[in-house]
C-alpha cells in the first residue's frame, strides 16, 4: 500500500472517527486541523502587547521540543490510546507503522543499505 494513502487514512481516522476520544487542551496549537504556529504566535503577541500596554515587564522563555516525539515511550503512548478506547486495529496499524519503518539513502544511482528508523526507543 502506498505510504501516502496509509498516512492519509490514519490522519482522517484520528480526526473524524475518534475526535471525541482524542480531545486536547484548547490552548494546544500544534497538530490540530484548524490551528497552527501562526495562531500560537498571534496569541503570544496579543498577550505580550496587553501586558506591555499596562506597564508590565514581560519575560518569556522558550523550550525547543522539536525532537520530543523521538523521546516518546511508544508503549506508554499505546496504553494511553487503549485507555481512550480507540479500536485495537487502529492502534495496531499505527504501532506497526512506527516500529517497522525502514529507509535507505539514494545518492545519484547508488543506494545505501536499508536501516531501521527508530523513534521513541
């Protein structure tokens, strides 16, 4: 099966079939259908502007969690999804996809050996 088709099916299922089981905090901006980084930046700027206009000093700190998914314990994630009563077939497909991914690098006409893509292990 084409990986883009599988990816699209999993994304559609997670958004539309399980939306009641996969609720997140309304202040989460990433990984949502109608929210993005620009929404988060707008909200941040609006809050900072409000406090600056009121004469307050604003101090901010940032945390780079760009590699956070690589640190996720897949077994703990599986348990959370099971606790939310997602169908076992869906969870199985997702975890087979996460744990059995392989890749190789092509440079010109040459290919390297296949290697596992390990994230969260």
